[in-house]
């Protein structure tokens, strides 16, 4: 597991007495419901609560970034390949806003996740437009390998996100950066797992809904299972896989069917927000009071948190994945160190029904534009 979580667990145990006292306060808005209501290991519960509570505060900085040595050259053109999930549109908006800050132009090219040929067509269209770089999210390079080789031959760098991929650079596979990769999904799954452990009193039966067509989501669910196994003796995880075509169509009924088959399930975890679309009303309509949690929420999830219909989501500011991609390209064009754009963990915040966002599109840190402008040495 990520070293941050091993260190975080130790720190949580060292400060256990103070945390336990705070969690016993009736006015506590931290992780967890009725303390001691479950039948689990109280030491594990307290440690998980401490780790989850640390993530409730609003971040004030962008992680893992260093200032550029100089302002990037203006006039670059970026081809943004936009998938059919709503989160891709949000990332694309971030790419466009960040690029404008640098005096760059962004051309959007749509593709459909459910159509394997669509990404190849989009890549070919992007390459033919001769941009300075190509950016995309959510599609592993094995699905557009020939197109990636063509982009590499044309000396067009590619930056990607939300995947598990090799960053080989222009001397390797042509992928020069990865934003929001496995490090972020590992941390996010662990944050939500800790909230569930605390909220359940260490006695949770979790249905983990995944979409294995996205390898990084499969990885995320494996992390969730491992974290629960290592940190909650009385918890269990059952996995429900969904095809891309099921999302927002069959998934709500599939989740209800899984709950009917196993009524002991008291938490449903979603690997990403779009996967949960329509599930909350379906579950409630079927008479279940199962708690809905997950990683990478979309607007619908934020609204349901505010309405008390969903319960805990670990979130990064999705639009800042786009800003991070532009930051990586700025470093590349400047000839600077690319490590800040190589699978660094995103900036996280945990939202719960007790500590909800103020609106359905929270962005944090709130002064991110000023922070990036300072990093990039632009006005």
C-alpha cells in the first residue's frame, strides 16, 4: 500500500487518546456514525476515524508541484480527446481554462468509451490536425497503441490521466505525463474505506461496484479490498462488476438485485461517480437504507450528499486534473523536470452527509487559479 497510509496509520495511533475524546462529542461532524454501534475492533475503528477526519478539512495548496523556471511559450495548440463520461467534460473545461491562462488554444474531439474504435478515430483526427500535444483521460494506451505510435512518430507528445500507463517520455512510448493515476486512486479508496470502518463501528458489509473495462477502477477496488482486509477484522467486501454500457442504465437495477440477494450489505461503494448514476433513488425505492459511498464524485453525488441521500465521497477537484495536464505540458515544453507530472497524488478532500460541499461543483483549493499563475509565472 501507499507509504502515506502506513505513516498516516502510525500517526493516528499515536494521537489516539485525543481523537477518541473528540469523536465522543455529540456535536462531532467527523467520520463515523454512532461510535461503538458496530461489533468491530475498537482500536481499528479509532485509527480509521482519525485518518478519515484528517481529510475533512479544505486543502489550501496544490500537492506535488514546483514553480516553473520560466513562463511557458504562448501559442501552443492542444488536442483534448473528450470521452463520453460527464467527468471528462469537466476535465476538458479545466484543460481549456488552464490553456487560456497560458495563451494556448484547445481543440476538443469527442469519443465514446463504449466504442473501442472511437478512441482510435479521435486519435487519428487529433494527429492529422498537427497539434503541439494531445491530452486525454480514462483510456489505457493499449486501446490506441497504433495511434500512439503514429503520434510518437509525428513527435506529438501525449499526456494522459485516470489510467495505469507507462510514462516513457519521447524517448520511449511518447506518453510524457500522467495526472490522476494509480497513486490517487490508491489514496482515495483508502480514505473512503477508513470512513466506512469508522462509521460502521468496524463491522461493515460492503458491495463494491466496479467497471473492470477501466483497469484503474479494477485496481482501485483491489486497493479497497486490501485496505479493508488489513484494517477491519469484521468487515467484508463483495464485488459487482458492470459493463460500460450498464452505467446509468442497468446498474441501478443490478445494485438493487445484489442487495436483495444479500440484505446484510449496508454500504455500496462506487469506483467513480458516473457509475453511481440513478442508484440512490433505486435503492431507496426498493426499501433499502444502504449507505452510498465512493471515489471521484460527479455533480449528482455532491447534490445527494447535500440532500443526505448519499453518505461519503473522497474527491479531488475534477477540473484540476485538466489544470494538472496543462501544467505537465508546460514543464515539457520548457524542458523541465517531469516528475511532478508523473503519477503524483492529487489534492484530496473527504465530503460526507455530515460535512457536505457548499454546492454541487466544489473546487479546492479555492484559490487554485492564483496558485497556478504563481507556479507558471504568468499574470
